[in-house]
C-alpha cells in the first residue's frame, strides 16, 4: 500500500485562512469520499526579513491494491489553483498496515 500526504498551506494572496481551510476540506471530500485524514501542522520558512509561520493542513490518503488510485494530483492542482498557491507538496511512501 502507499500513503500519500498532501501539504496545503493556508496563506493565500486571494483568500483568508478560514476560506482556504474550507477549500481544503471541501476538496478532500470531493476527491477522497471513501476516506482521508486531515492533520493540522505549522509550516515555517525564512523570508527576506522575518521567519514566517503558516498554518498548514496535511491531507493523508491511503492507496490500497484493488481499490483504485486516489485522485492525488487532481486534488493538489485544484487546491493550488483555488487557493492561489505557488506550489503544493505531495509525499508518497510505501507502507504496511493491518486493519483489525
């Protein structure tokens, strides 16, 4: 199985933080109706003169053999365009899981 994590920073040039959070949640339900997990995190980077902190939502989706591939790329593109982001990071890793 694969685990995909999509990092969605909530700072936007066109939307406020509440609007971008709603966008993440709405797009996650649209693209991953069979299940996903949303984690809250804080991204950081150094700008020209200050350190910037940014609330970030990480959308996690599992890709399990036999259940089709989740629309990871489509979600990321829709979020990038809808929230006016420069980039959206996707990290995909192989994983083993047991459901009990």
